[in-house]
């Protein structure tokens, strides 16, 4: 049986994505034309590209910037385009 409680405030929403975007990758500090490289072993390139595209998509929505990803020799390059 469930007890119905009244006047209990809703806790604030927790989002690990924002904190990861703000601390792990420098998306918010980038200017148009800036880039950085995430080192990725070539054996995991496809999976890491997919993961980083998802992270960049969240950053695009959060900061209002546009990013492009390309495989580079050292891993995955991420550029701010807008």
C-alpha cells in the first residue's frame, strides 16, 4: 500500500551530463574554429565516435554552439563550427 503525501516539494533535477560537459571536455570554452582531440584506440573508433557525437549533441543543446567530429590520426578531433 502506498501513502499519499501532500506538500512535499519536488527535488531539483540532477543531470550528470551537464557536469561532464562542463568538466571533462572544454566545449563551453571553445571559440569558432577551435578544436581538441580525444585520444581513442583505432580498434574502438566507431564506438567512440558514436559516444562523442552524443556528448557533442548534448553540448550543442546546452551551449547553443555547433560542433563537427572527424577521425584524426591520434583519435577523434572535435571542432566548434558556430
